[in-house]
């Protein structure tokens, strides 16, 4: 069944007005008509079965009928990735949403060499991935921030899995405790010696290896999240 993410509150009998683009998708692509059902979520009120109540000239009106799943959230996992080329950033955001990250943070490192990004485009990619994967929330995508500033304001209770291309422990042996984590993926040119030195000196970081091969940033992000999920994530639910 079609799933749609909306910002409005959801409750029995509530009227929901999707965006114009969403309305076009429902009526012109999926060919929904008045009375047809779909699933709707907003990241707060769980998932609701709705029906198309009205088809207007400019949009549709949905009516919420019953909650089919209470609100749940995935693991407390953030992905931090150094900015790379636009297409690869878009892939990373999409796969992060599919793999359960609750937040994607974009970092500017000493060796960052990337295109300009459109945050609204990345938000739309994250939303579509959440709709397709069945999760009940949409990951937040942050504005790019210098890595130094990100580390300066780090949450004290969040561990950082630092994927170091020069070597580290295997993920399965280095990451054993669940809880609040972040995964850090560097730029295609790697971290600078100064960045690597600081990361290894911090008490909250755990340096890990993703194997003997040099991976592109998007491949590394997918591999790291997969290994983390298999070790302490929610894949056993």
C-alpha cells in the first residue's frame, strides 16, 4: 500500500492536505480516487490508514480512519559524512535512511572537494526512502559544518565510530555496547594527519577498519552502517 509522510497531526477523523507534489503523485502517478486507502505517518503519531476523501482541482484531502501502528523509532544512530560529489551524497542520504540512521550530518574536512548541495533535495530523498522502507520517522539532514566545530560541540554521551582508512579494529570487536552512536566517514582524499590525530585522541572515539580495500565514501558509509547494525543495531527485531 502507498505510504506518505506528512507534517500534520494524525488522529481519527483528521483531515490531511498533502503538498501539491504529493497530491499529483497520488492522483496522476498512482491513480488514486476518492475512497482509495493509503498509509500516512508524521514521525510522531504512528502510522494511520487513511482514505482519499476529496479530489480537488489543486490537490487532494485525506481523512485519517485508524492507527495501524503506534509510533516507534529505530536505533540512536547518526551518520557523519564528509561532503563528496552531489550524486554520491544523495546516495549516502538515501541509504542512511534505508539503514535506519536518525540523522545525517554533513562535514567539511581539510580535504573536502565537493559540489554545492541542495538541502531541500536531500530532505526529499530522505523522506522518499523513509516512505518506501516502512520506518515511521524521517532522518534529519543537517547543513554542512566544519569537522572541527562538530567535534567541539560533541554530545558527551554519544560514541563515535571513526572509520580510519589507515587502520583500526574490526567493527565486531570494537563496537559492543548499544546506545547513542555516530559513524564518521571521511572524504575521498582521506582525513588529514591533523584530523586523524585529533580523532584518535578523543575519549569518545573508536577507530575501526572497513577492511583491506580502499572504499569510496558512499560504499564506506553503507558498509559501516551495515556492520554497525549487524553488531549492535535493530536487525534482530
